[in-house]
């Protein structure tokens, strides 16, 4: 693991406020906690467990959380935690999470940071961590509601992305000059088929969009005529990530997962949904990517410098922190919602409203949707920073 910062431009006047290295040689724990900014509220962000994370990645992810919370005016600060480890090694994972929980216990109890699930961790992992810290009452409560037989907690992010995608599709005239052929169903390529990916597939199916390609850690499959979503969901339950090796269709193409996006240059593709690791839209594959818009389910999918190239190619790069906010929005409403439908309606209303606002603002200001959304979130954050500065100056004069 590498605890060094490679890109010092990630450190700016906003944050990070704290970069905390957490090590425990007795348990082989190597972890980092990044607090981007606390001025907007108690910092919160997921705990990522993977063998190849980096400190730069955690800094960028923590800023993405700040942008997300500010975008939706949620009084929460941005943070992210990362643990170096293999999430598939269950025994080792248990030890690492227990050790990590003890390492951050003081931060939790003093409202310095609030963790959530992320890549490599889930709600059950978080419950165990809170129990280890002796504060199980602080663990996120399961809602206990289902939609189509699936716990709603697993669906919020995926459905939110599709709500965003639907607004983009219905307002493309504001964003692109060429005329869209609406006589055909929009074709969608989806990276990842975990809990977010399956929710996306279910939601796309409800809207009548055509899912042509998916990937898992075991590979990718593509069919220009469209994949059978019900069959994918059935195979997911039976085979997990290996569903890609069991799905059968007439014109099926099987390829390495890294090549999935490249098929957009060979087959009509309207939308690409990046849904896995950071920087999956990068200089290595940009020449082979061709779509109307990218609508991310994953955080920080755009490699540094790639947004300019996408804009030059006429591809809409929608901001991840706007599109994938379904899960954090659910936190606001789940205590008062009477049923699952009320939660989904709330998420839909917020993401629909914000997506349209970003499209309208980008159009009026003649900037990209990404640039408009970043400016909007940072303006909100800087207001809080100015208030905090004024408070400190008043205290200085008083004492």
C-alpha cells in the first residue's frame, strides 16, 4: 500500500481538513480516513475495502461526498475511508473491520466522522463495526421494506441513476444539437452488476430502455438486440458474478470486462453507466467510446483531464455526485416514509429536480453540466466557509 499523495493539486482551500493514517501491525491493518470538510455538518462517507486503493483515490472520493451533500443541501460534511484488503477473504476481512472499528472509535463518538457501506463492505459489516465500538444504536437502521422482492436499501442508488438518466433523455434538445431518433428504444451499457447494477437493470426494464451490455468481475456480455433483464436477475441469484458465463442469447458477444465500453464505437449506444471503480473513463479507452451521455452510478469515474476530451467529442459527461445520490437521499426520508413507494418518490423528485436544474443552468451559462454542478456545490460550501471565518474573527476580537 502507498500512503503518499501523488497529486498535490487535490489539496486546496476547501480541504481535506484531515488525512488520518490508521495502522495496526498486530492485525495487518492499513487504512486511511479522509475528512474533506466539516463546515457543512458532521462528515460522512463509506468505508471502502479493496487491495488496490490509493490515498489520492480516497481524497477524491471524500471531495465527491462533499459535492454530493452540498448539491442536495444535506447538512453533512464529506469524508471517505479506505482499508487495504481483499473483501473476498472473509476471515481476514472480519479482522480488518474489527481493527478498523477500534481505530476510529474516538472519531465516531466525538462526531468527527460517520461511516457507511461502500465497495467491499455492506450494512452487516457496518453493524458489526458499531457493535465493536460499543454504540450499536448509531448503526444505520434497516428499513425492512422490499420492492419486487428485493430489500429497498439495495435499490436506492440504482433507481436514482435511472431517474437522472430519464430526465437527461427527455431534455437532450437542450444539451445536444443533433436530433435524436426517438423511434428506437435508448440503448444502455452498464458497468457492474452488483446491488446497484441489479437495481439499475430493474429500473431500466420498467422504463422500457434497452440494456445491451453488462459486466461483472468475471467478464462482460453484449447483445445489440438487448439482454433479457429477467434472465440476468435470475442468473445473478444462482451464479452471482459468474452469470456472464451462463447467459445465452442468439447474438451474444463475450469480452473482457475492460473492453465493455469500447463496444459503444461499434454498436449504437445512447447511454453508458459507469458503475465500478474510479477513472474507468480514461485516456486508454476514450477514443473507442461513443455515446450521447455518460450517467455514472460510481463515484469519480472520470480520469483527470478526460472531461475536456469528452466535451470536445460531444459526449455529455453528467456529474456522478448528482446522478448517484439515491442512497444518501433515502437517509433523509426513511424515518417518516410509510412505505417503500414514498421513499422512491422522494428520491425521484429530488434527483429529477436537481438534474433538470443542472441541465437548465448549464444551457443558460453555456458550460458543461459537470462544470455547472461543481460550481453550484462549491458556491454553497464556500458560503458556509465564509460564515465560519466570520465567527472565528468575531471570537478573536472578543477574546
